């Protein structure tokens, strides 16, 4: 008998304000055409003034609980992946715990930038398997609009705000890959690449939150190579092959990266969940947002094999294979 982390429900929340590509033509030398063709992004959501990452994460968590027919009393722990917390501390997760009215359990944040949700899923799976919790809320929530330099056309057009939540529940499986739930995880990082993608401020350096800086084309090359490799490795660990994959749920950074990864995996694009056009890159929120949107559309069927993969600042990258 094996404890498996099975998806019990998903939910998401996007801020009301939708920002079209044309918005950036006012402040930088860019165009809707460039952004669409180079990234696949058409629009993104930006949080309202005063609206924080925990506000977005709370709304996503409430949506997931409602869809799963559960209440906050049914949840043992909250894990939030974010790089844009409301405050340096306490964690966004404890703020969401309080917002949900949870009086027990535990909550904490994980920071692995755009790979954050994959890391959080892996961490939640370890918690459930170790018996430290039976039902967990795993949330990706971000307000990247707050760390963008709106004069830097190479970065400001790429990102958006939002939150997604997944409820994982411990269920008993047989231990082979016919089980529902998380079947394998592959995590990687290499801090030697930290200058490729970083924020130029922080508590112990400038005392400010800083702005995002990225060498986009270097990150692009790493992404194309590393995402397919991590997905293949996780599939190997699960004893599965690419042709058994029903859905790729990729980090939504750039349509060209997603297409290149799908091609390397031998997957047709109709097996890829795409939200990048409408959401832009929402960093740690992008995978749970995409998962929740596709779930709400009824696209995943029980028994389907999903692969989620992401890469971001660090560099940190990884993937999770799960059976729906
Ligand atoms: N509008 C118009 N021109 C632009 C823009 C823009 N918004 N941005 C860059 N350009 C220009 C550049 O200045 C450059 O001009 P030059 O040739 O005169 O120097 C030209 O376009 C080509 O620039 P590249 O950077 O080579 O363009 P590329 O095709 O690589 O696309 C992009 C840039 C979209 C950033 C791409 O490299 C990318 O998606 N990179 C990866 C992003 C990513 O996946 N990040 C990881 C996750 S993010 C996280 O962890 C927070």
C-alpha cells in the first residue's frame, strides 16, 4: 500500500483589470505585433492598487474548496509558491490560512520563482506521503506587475498577475503507475545561472524590492533544452513514455518555448494546455492557473496522465507527472 497525493479540486482567480499589448506601446518602443509573434501573449491581468498576492491566492483557494465541495476545516496545511509576497514576512500562506478562517494546521511559502509551483507540488507530495498532512492546499500566487520595470520592453511585456490553487488529498494506491495522483517528481537547480534572471533588490542588499532583470534569449535556450529533459526524466521515473501523456501543462512563459518543448517530447499541440495568450507569464501561478482553467472546461478525464513542467530564476526547473 502506498500513500498517493491525488488532485481533489482546482480553482483560480484573475484580477479584473485586463491589460492588452497596446498598453506597452505608450511607455516603450514595442508593438502588439512584436509581442504576439515573439511570445504568443495577447493580454494579461494586473492586480488593482492595494490588491495583494494573498488576496489573489485566497480567492483561488476559496474557488478550489468550492469546486471540491470542501471547507477550510477539511484542510491540514497551506503551501504557497510565490516570489512576490505581500510582506517580507509573515508568509503569504499564513495570510491565506487566516483569510480562510483556518484555526489549525500549518502554512508556509516556497520560493523557486517560475518553477515554484512544481517545487510546491513536490513538497506537498512529500508531506502527504510522510503522513504530516492528509489534505493540502497548494497555491501559486503572484503580483509580478509590482516588480516590473515599465521602461524595459524586453521584460515588462511578458508578465501578469494571478493565482491558482490545487487541493491534494492522500489516498491509498498500489504503488505502481496505474495509481491516481502524483507518480513522480524531478527537481533541479543551478545557482551559477543566477545572473540570467533575477530581481535587482532585496532585504539584505538594497533594502528595496527591486525590479526584474532577464537575459531573455539565454533563458530561452536553457528553457528549450531543460524542460523537455526534465519531463522525460520524470516520465522515466514513473515508468511511462511520452506517447502515454494525455496532457502537458507547461509553465506559460512563451508560446515558442512551449511549442519547442512539445515538439521535443513528440506531443501534438492539442495535448498542451495553453493560457499564455490570455494570462502572460504569471510565474508560480501559471501552472495551477492553466490546470484550473482546463479542469473547469472538463478537459481532464479520470485516469489521464498529466505532465507539469517549469523553469525560472535560479535557474530552477523541474516537472511532476500525475494521474488525474
Ligand atoms: N518589443 C520590441 N522589440 C523587443 C522587445 C519588445 N517588447 N523586447 C526585446 N526586443 C528586441 C530586442 O531589443 C532585440 O533587438 P536588437 O536585435 O535590436 O538588439 C530583439 O528584439 C531580439 O531580442 P531577443 O531577446 O533576442 O528576442 P527573443 O526572440 O529571444 O525574445 C523573449 C525575447 C520573449 C524575452 C524570449 O527570449 C523569452 O521568452 N525568453 C525566456 C523567458 C522565460 O521563459 N523566462 C523564464 C521564466 S520567467 C521567471 O522565472 C521569472
